[in-house]
């Protein structure tokens, strides 16, 4: 995907950061239910979880310092996959039965590949997503929260279970807007807190950073420090565990990030794809790197227990004994944001399988209850089940990305031809996208002229489109001929430069024409 898109994650990285966090983020007139920042926070909330703290420690414990290098490589390549799936999420988004905007692999696999195979891929993804949500996105997270609160503060798991059930139910019953607002508060707070204390530790150990970089690079190609024994085996273990933990953390290629991206307020799929691409950078290049460097600079990476390695590293690096409390607090925010993010993924998948309002409400309540169950139950089997479901969920999405990669590359190139610096306004984008595939999908207001033999904006699903038929055109023409005729002064009127199709009319962009006295249409033709 990186080669197909011309290394878009490197070429347009600075512009992507500007679209997500900088001056290009604000565009009046955008259409969607949540902001691009809230969409990224929701996706980050689902990906930045215990894996960013415990998972990194596990990777280094098994694969040595070199595993961190392969986590970086996998993340950089995964940014292109994240761009493609979030592009498609917006490109094929639509309204569901409850009138809410929706999208994701369960939509673009079926609508982008309009045949039985596409429907099979979409159904397979949706089924696996519903089941996976109760594992990796629910009970495993609540179990980690419960265990850390019990260990650090002595809070009973039963108390944690009740608290999580009530809090989760309240947030989920509010829908995606509530979930995105909670995530937009929890996730940035967690990241700033975690990175702030991690940076402090790195400043205290600044003299060791060059040595740590050397350990990472040597370990990446020699397997130094890996638990494999021989050099060749150590290298393979470092690369395998690094790639595995990176994909597990940032979810690039799984398609889940495209679900919140599909409801984001945006003017074009390219812009949202670039904005969502930065999520992988924040998750892996920033948060995971911070965890890895804290563990390596404090020398705790040789410990025997990966579950407590990060906590021990912070306790060692920070003065006093409160470093472990910081990690426990971050784990609570990380785990809870993951629960909320995955709950939304699950209900969107359930809706695509035919679930209505009652089914979604029942799912939200069941999800909240199982979150409480996870806080008090042993979950050794759940982890294996979750990994299996995640793999099965990623498979149809990766196949779909391969089949739709040509569409993504083609429409991305078309957009960049008109707006290479991403300075275009919403109206300008509407103008140059007129008559081009993807324009109406991005703007939600679907209108396709099906009176043409080969309509330019074809769509595999026209159930939600406003269809313009020959009869409607005839009625419109008859009404126009019967209407009063005005003498209009168009001296100061500018018409758009949009190319006109057969039978279409020029579009007046902004004008204040003067109107004369109406005449009888029977005496004068317009």
C-alpha cells in the first residue's frame, strides 16, 4: 500500500499533522457528526491501551531492545494502510436505520466491492468484530484496570466492577457523541501525563540515550538481548515480536479506525485519511517509544516480569515511590478509553448485520455488564479468543484494501492535482469534485442523475440516494415554462467554472442580480 500510494505517509506527513492539529484543521461548512480530533481521540482510545505499557515491556523482554526498531518500521508502513482504510470509511459512509452516520469495513467492503464476495468480506468482518469487542476491547481491559487499582490502591475488584458497569453504561447510552467527548478528554490527558513524566525520566538519564539507540539498532539486526539464543533466531524473534506488538497496538490494517473516521466532519476522504494516519504515529512512534526508552534507560528491561516492568521503570526513574501510581492511573484511563472505543466499533458492526435500535441498546447494556464481569473474572481463555478474532477480523479488511487500492490511489491523485497544499475551502472542493466519483460520498448529500445512460456518479447502493428521473426533469421543465419571466441584469454575476453535463444549468455562485417587472410567459419565452 505504501508503494501504491507513493509513500504518502512520508510525502505528506507535515500536511497531515497540520490537518489534524494545525491551521488546516479548521474548515467552515464541514459535514459530519464529530470533529476530526474527536474521531482520532476515539480511535486512539481504542488502540492506546495496556499494550502500550505492558505490551512494550513484553516485546523488549522477549525480543530484546531491537524489537522497538521493528515496531517503528511496522508503524511507518502501517500508516499507509491506516490512510487507505480511513479514506474508504469516508468514501462509502452513509446513514443507518436510525438516521445516524456510519461507515467502516462493514460498509466499504460491501459497497466498494458490489458483489457476493464483497458482501461475504463485510459480513465476516462484522461478525468477528462483534465477538472481538467483548474480548480485547472489554473484559481484558477491565481486568487490567481492576488488578492495578487493587495492587496500587487496595480497591476491591467488586467495587471496581460496579463502578465500571455504571460508568460505561452511562457513556454508551449517550452514543458516539458522548463516547467521542469522553475520549477527547481522557486520551489527551493520559498521553500528556504519561509523556510528561516519561520525558522527565529521559532528561534525568539523557547521557544514556545514545547508548540506548545503539542497543536498539544492534539488536534489530543481530537479535542482541532477545530470548532466542543464536544470532539468527534472535533476529527473527526481535522482528516478529516487534511487528506483532506494533500491529496489535496501533491496529493498522484491522480497519477499526475507519469506523469513527467515517462520522468525522470533513470535506473529502483524502483529508480525513491523512488526519487519521497521524493516529498510528502518536500511538507507536510517540507513546510506545516513550515506554521503551524509559524501560531501557532505567535498566529495568532485564527483569523477569513484563507485567510490572514499566511500573518498576517509572518507580526507578522518578524520585520517591509514586512512579508506580502514575503508571496505574494511566492504565485506568487507557483501559477505560479502550472500552469506550471498542464498544462503538461493535455496535456499528452489529448494525451492519441488521441490528436495529433495540438491538443496539441491548448490546450497549450487555457490553457494560460484561465490562463489570471482566473486572472480577480470570481471563486466560479470553486472551487467546481475542487474538483469534482480531486475526480473523483483519483478514477480510486486508483483502478488501488490496482490491480497492487502485480506487484509493486514483482518487487520491485526482484530489492532490486540484489541492496539493490543502488550502481549498469546502465550496472550492465541491466545485472541482463536481462530476467526479467520490465527491458526493464525501459530502453525504447523495444526488445521482440516473436519467443518463451511464451516470457519472455510479454507486452500488442507491437506496439512500435522491434519484432524478426523466419524469422529474419533464415536470421541472413544464413548471419552468409556466413560471413568470423576469428581466434579470447579470452584469455582476459570476458563473462557476464547473464543467457542464448534458442538460445541466450553470451554477451562480454569488450574485445580487436586479429583477425587472414580470411578464406573461405566454407573450414571451424565457
